[in-house]
């Protein structure tokens, strides 16, 4: 049996250098947890250099303005959460219609164990009023984008979270048991489990409780989708991830022996839900076979899967497809939803291979 | 005394041909009401050709779905409203920093007497529920914009109005006592007095009552501004107009005799408020003299003004400025507010002339 190992490619793949944006190599799908040094990096501005001893987190907009240093946070009740993060632009490079933005292929995704304190415990100290609807999370990363769509001058990376989701959010200082690396948000980042990565604000430095929906740059011009309202298209911030399976092996264009058994491998995840099944089709979607799940399905986390494919006896092109279903009944669609703008690429992505 | 008449230029000035966008000539400031054939035209898509006998207006989202034809509307209680409309992009061409969009100079503004029925009377028939927050107004004009920022495919021009503003809105079939011309929205358009023109949806065909704020293309990607929220920039739809005076004569670069009296003329308006004073400075803002108001200030309407300027005795360049103050105390600022994106150009716009 041909089990192709992808561990030979064990370095991040640069996608943009200023700011730093790097994609994980296919080898990350060999392990459930993604090592920090192979975890994709999505930065909007230059990485801030922060001295953890000087750093403070402030919370405004409650009855009390509160401020924390790392010692104060570390003295609170700790929590650990395993969560997959996927960049909202992951797989954009595979869209048939070329889309603006960083050209991510399959590797703007990863899973880690995050340790810190619950956001809710921190917010409680600020005594939010009853009318509070959202909390704005601000990173220390800031700058200006001068091409369309332009930022309103120099701004910080900031995103808001509705208060009901804030209950699930962790403020993490550790990733897989080690202090956060600088590029992943040292000394503190949010982890918003089940949501696209843009919500998990890095280098967290300020939070503000607000009574109106925040319409910041990174949830309107960027990281938004069109939703239906009364028959119209209305812009809404991207939030929870879609159900999605990715094929890690074979790679597109890979040559595979005819009449052999090839172990197709990949991972699947489902935003705030858990994966239920993954199916594979080797005939363009005519028939679907169940893949074997390698990790116990869990909310917020990917589940790796494999499928032993008996390859055709004749030479030529073959197309593999994988589709996932989640515990809430969502099934990965075959067609791209164009209302997602250039985000949330979660339809079935066929992989063409050569049978030789 | 040199009173320059601008009536010689009595045709619309083309700014874009597909779709049709035309600016009013300076001669409009000679009259309080702007004739329909000289009224600026701001279209986003091709002008719809509508047969008024076939046309219907529907209202959805209330307890009853209601439909009106023109006969039904004309049998309701009539109202007439005089209102100035200014395109949100008016004066964009005069910005120091070149901005995207139709390059309007001073003439994307005009005043007319509008006749029709109150929007509130029409909405009442649909029996809106208590939770309704906004009404979406949809025109028959539709299409797709394929450059950034892209529309979500083909869409209708649509804008929402908060229910509390809906009380002031007229649905008009006549302009200065005549049926609406095709390019101005025949057979029915909204007139949202005091708001930038984009809210006064033309070729009105459908309205929808909604309980959440609508975030359509023409109030997010276009026709929006940045506002302050908890120290951040949050995107908000453009709505009421700012206080603004325009100098209609002299024109920029005009040659004016030294040591004479020149009648500086223009108009001023103030969104939902009324003009209180207009002042003119001929020395770069060092001293301001009161201009004479030619029309009785009224909410929603422009007030024309004039100022007899004793020109310098020496030759050279001179700079004229006009600034308005409204009944609510707002004063036109000297500096551009960059958070307005490429809209609401309402700071003092100096006019340089040559003294000869």
C-alpha cells in the first residue's frame, strides 16, 4: 500500500512578507496538535514587539475601568481549551474566480491547546451594564492600509464579539503548553473557538464594552459576508466557521499507480460544531464512501480522517472529493457560495490526480 | 458694480455617461427652485424605463403585504414639500487628495418642490409590528459593479431609513408641479428631506419593513462614513447633510477688477436644519463679514446669499471663503474631516481669483 508521508515538508510556506503571512505545510495533518512553529501566521500589520512585564490589558465601558498585568491574569482560575483556528481566507487560492487577498491554499488552519483565563471572568471585573451587546477586542498591531478598501487612517486590528459568544472565549498566554510565540500574539491573545481566526485577536491590549454593534474595518470592508435580509443582500461580520473537509494527500497533480490502494488523508472541522462523518468520492461525486475518522470528533476541533482508495486500473486523470457533515446536520456544499466574498471557502474542493 | 450673470451656462454638465451622471450649471443658483431639466442627475445604474400604468409599489414585512398603483397613491391625502437635495459626493473634485468616485464640483445640489404622499401614510397600510426599526427603499434601477468594492452580484439600488425618520419622508410623483422626469425617478421616488441624496431612492418599487439594521451595499461599501465608538472607527451609513455654503460666483480663477465692488453670490444649506448666517472672508479667514441672505431660511432648504466685496486696490491673487452657521449652532469647519471617506465634502472651500 502506498502511504505517502508528507513530513518531509516541515516549514512554513511564505505567502506575504510585509506583513508576515505564512501557511502551514501539509505535514501538519500528520498530527492532531499543530506545533507552534508550523502554525499558520496571519498578520495584518507588523508584529508588535512587546515586553511582557510592561504589558497591560485594559477593559473599558463597564461600571469600572479595570487593568490587568500578566501576573494578575495568571493568578486567576486557569482554563485550557483545544481549538482549531482557520483563517477566513483559507483556500482562497483554489477559487476558480481569482479573489483579492493573501493567496492561501490549504494550510491556513491548525489546531492547538490553548491555556489562559476565560474572557467572561475578566469582563466580570469591569461590571458590564445590562445594555452591553458586544465587547471589542483590540490588538497592539496597528497601521494603515492605503489601497482600496482603505483603513480610516492608522488603526489597530480590532474585532467585536457579541456578549453571548464571549462566554466561550479564552484569553490565552500559552499554546501547546508553552508561552505564546511573538508572532502568535505574545503575551496574550483571544481564542474564539469555532470562529474564523480573525476573531482570535492577538497581542490583546484593550477591550471595550459597547451597547451598539461595532462596525470596524475588519468586520465590514474585510472579514464580512453578504446575508439575506428581506430579499436584499446585507453585510454581516464573518463569525462561526463552516463545515469543511480538506484533502491533505494526495496533492493536486500527484501521480498515483493504477490498480493500487492509496491512503487518502485529510482533516475536517465544523466551526462551533463537531464533525460527524467524512465521505470521499473518486468519481466526481457520483458515489460517496465513508472515510475513517482518526480523532474523536469534538466541538471546535478538527478530526483527521483517512480513506483507502482502490485506484482505477486504467491510466488517466482521476478526481477525488471529500465532504464533511457535522453534528448539527450541515453538509459541505458542492458549489461555492459567492455571497461569502473572498472568505469562508468551504465548498468541496476537488483534487485532480494522474493515474499512471 | 460688476454683477456677473451665470445664466449663460444653462445646461447640465456631463460627469459620467454610463450610467448617466450630470451636474447642474452655476446658473441654478440664480433661482430658488431648480428647474427639473437643470437638476443634477446621480444614477448608479441604467435609467429604468417604466410604464406608469403597469408600475406597482409593494410594501412587505408588515402584518399585511400591500400593493399600490399610481391611481391608489394619487387618491390618498397629498402633501408638498420643498427640499434641497445634495449628492453625498458633491464637491469631491475639489478635495486636495484625489478621491474615488464621480468627480462632482459644486453642482450636485438643487432645490425643488416635491408633491406626493407621506411615506408614513403608505407604511401604515402595511401594519408594521412594534419591533420594526427600519424601512428599506428599493428602486427599479439595478445592476452589478464589478470593480472593487464589488456589489454582491446584480443588485437593486436600495437604502434603509430608520422608522423615526420615515415620518418626514415624502413619496413624490411630481417635481416643481410636473410629473417626475424619467431620470429623476418616474413614476415615484422618495424624498428624504435633509439627508444626502442617496437616501431619496428613485423609481421606488418595493419597500420592506425590517427589525434589524440593514447593511446594504449602498450604506456600507458606498455612502458610509467612519464614526467614533469607544475610541475606535466604526462604519455608519451617511444620513443627514452637514452645514455648507458654496460660492457660485466668482468662479475659481476668475479675473476681477481691482478697487471695484464685486457681488459674491452663492447658496448655503444645512441638512435637516435651517441656515442662520453666512459669512465671507476675503483675507484667508482672518476677518469674516456677514453676507445678506436672499431667501428666508427654512429647514431642508438652501438659502441663497450675496456679499458685496470691495476688491483690493492692488493686483494679484485673492482668496474668498464662505462659511455657514445653522439654527442648531453648527458652523462649517475650515478643515476636511477625513473620516467622511470621499463623501460629505462640507468644509470651507476657498475660491482663488485674480485681481487685475
